């Protein structure tokens, strides 16, 4: 972790919010997800497809966690295929304040589904951090 980039309360709040979005309890609660997503939220999925706020809220609510020791169950029909496994490991977190009200968070995510590089752009608001953009890119296991 780049400790120099992770030294203030806003970046700590962003990291906490990002981790919350990866938590199955948050993902299954539409109101909790909606509170974390900016009104103009967009995501470029690992498939290269573009998703808006409503599509992500629907997809996360439809997820069924995969068992930790087995294959993922069939996903409920949603814009994003296959549920994200419950066990997720984040590392190489770097949070960079790119403007007074914006934090760019990048990290590596490991799970039974593989390894990906992630980037999230968080807007700092009076209500707390809200994610404005997210992108996930598949990566080799050693990446």
C-alpha cells in the first residue's frame, strides 16, 4: 500500500466505502448501494460493457454469493453475469486526491473468479463519498 497517498480522512472514508461496496451485505441492500453511487455513476465492466447506476443497483441486488469452496451458482438474470464471490482480497491500494472533491482509488482484487485491476473515482460530498465511476480489468494471476 502506498502510505503517502493514504494519509487523510477523506481517502480513509473512500477506502471504507469501496470495501463496503464489495461486502455482500451492502451489495444486496439497494438503499445502501444507492447511497454510495453518485447520481451519474457509470461503470465499464470487465466485459467492456458500459453500465449505469440503475443497472448496477439491479445487478448487485440480484447477486447470489458463490460458496467459498465451490463454483459460482447460476446468476439471476441481470446485466452483469455471474455473481461475485463472497471472499475478496484487496491489495495494492493507492488513493490519490486528484481535486478537492475527487479521490482516485486503484487496487488489485483477488477472488475465486480471478484477479482484476480496479479503479474507482469517488466524489467527496456533504453526505460522504459517492462513487462516480468504476472500471474493472481482468489481470493475470501474477499481476
